[in-house]
C-alpha cells in the first residue's frame, strides 16, 4: 500500500520502547505503579451519571444526533462561561460543543492551515498539537517554555519573519506537562502580539477547573480583543472526571467556530444525545464536588513535591493540573531515568523528552492515584540508587 508521507512525521503519544517495557513487566507479573496517565481516578458526579443513564434508557436516544448540537447545551456552555469567567458568549455563534477537546484540537488545523503553512507550537507541549498540525500539511515551528520564564513563552523572541508567516499559535494554560498557569498580563501581551502578526490563537484550557490554593485560572477570552484573534478549548474530561465520555467545547471567534462546524459536519455525526444532556447537567451543577476533588489533588501534589524534594530532585510546584514536573537527577536523560525507575522500582513516569526538546531533563508525574499509592511510589523512588 502507498501510505501518505505525512504519516511518517507522526509519533505515538507514548514511545514504542516504553510500551514494550510496560508489556514485558506486566507479563512478569510486576506491580507497576502507573503515574503516567492523566485521567482522574474519581467518578463523574452522581447527577451526571443519572442523566446519562436515563438518556440511555430512552428508546429515541439512539438515532443519529442532529448535525447541530442541542441549543440548550450551547446555552449551558455560555451560562457557565458567564458564571466562571464573567465572559458573555453568543450561544448561537460563539459556542461549539465537541467530541472531547481533541476533536477541536485536531480539526482546527484543517480550518487554518494550507500545506506548508506555519503553526507555532510550544516546547514542551501536549504531543497532539504537533501531530495534528503536520497531518494537516502544516510546518511546525516550536518555541521554548523555560523554567526561568515560569514556562511562559517569550513572544518577542519568536523571529518576526516566522511570526509574520505563521497562521496559528498554540497556547495551553494551565499547562500540560509543566502545571504552569498564565497571569492576566501574559494574555494581554499575547493578544497584542497575535493582532500585530495576524496569527490565530488557539488556547487549550482543558485543565481550567483543576487548580490549587483557591486560585482559579483565568480564561484567555476574559481580555479585550481576545475573540477577535482566537478561540479557547475546554473539556469536560478533566473538569468533571469523565475522560471516556468524549465531550468538550470550543468558544470564541465566530469565524473560526463556523469554520470548525463546517469541517465537523463531515468528520463526525454529532454527539450522542444522552451525553449532551449529561453535559448540560454538568455545566449547571454547583461546583462543590470540584472543590473537594481539587483539595485531594492538592494534598497529593504536596505529597509528591515533598517526596521528590526529599530524594533531591528539583521540582516545579504546579499551580494547576494534576501533573508534577520535576528535573531528573544529574547525569541522566529523561528517558534513561524514567526507564530505570520503571525497570528497577516499578514506577511508571513519563520522560519530559516525550513533550519536546525543551522537556529533556524533566519527568512528569500524574497525581491521579491515591495518597497511599503515591506514598508507596515515593518510597520506591527513594530506594532507587542514582
Ligand atoms: C493539554 C490537553 N489538551 C487536550 C487534551 C484532550 O482532552 P479531551 O479528553 O477533552 O479530548 C488533553 C488530554 O490529556 C490534554 O492534556
């Protein structure tokens, strides 16, 4: 078969090598502690599950949904935005429900890039930005997120020749993998920069509701001029502990929303109605469960930060997300240390290099396991000779 050349540029989210090691350890009957996967270990609240269950039991739920998402869902999204971020959105033109934010994340490239167009992508970052841009025929230019800049990009250091040619720039705060958040002044700077170079901003806020120390992250759309230059992605996956449900949304610039709905009319056949109903319930429900859940994530964050510091690792204390981003011990690459920890201590963490060149020298831990399991993982790592 003659496969598309574009496919060669796409790497798996996890390396083949690490997958093979995990499979072998499993065959050997080892009890590996999985700190790799970013999927909350809590259930979605009962009221959401009830709405979904009731919907599944209705005989008329199982047909093709309409191409057009339920207007009450779009209104629930707009109301949630108003309550959460004090941003008014037109539910008819500035809101688009998605099959998880990945749906928008992938297809947005088809709206913005012609073959050879530049997409600016942070380094490190969630790997799908790069793969999706390349599969759309785009050329990816990475820009660094460095510890000394609190993992915010130095926009002024993006060469102006590159910025002038670029069609889009990815932003992701709260950030996976670093756990960094962006302050208001950064968003203002970003909007001015995007206007000056006519570059569309795609802000991935999938982790906006997983935050610590009672400091809710801001939305890019809170700042004047934002919806003139871009859109924001949100996800119910992390916010409402329902990664498997596949529901999210894109909001903001109406031309981009319109473009994405045109692509989606061909790339999928809508969202299962009971899921749309459950999403309405989620967005309308009081955020009490999130407070409890975030407090638990915060306690786990503190446990892991303390544990890694006791081992002597340099840790970036995350302000949001359920990830801890830490330096590997001196003398190791991120790959070598994570493989050693997996092979010798049965602790699975992700090498920072999986997220880009600037992720080299780091590892990522997801605190999506209980405090007991995380403590056991820290004990195992302490015994590891480095
Ligand atoms: C930064 C980031 N964006 C988007 C996603 C995709 O989330 P969803 O489940 O909404 O497709 C993830 C998933 O891990 C992520 O880490």
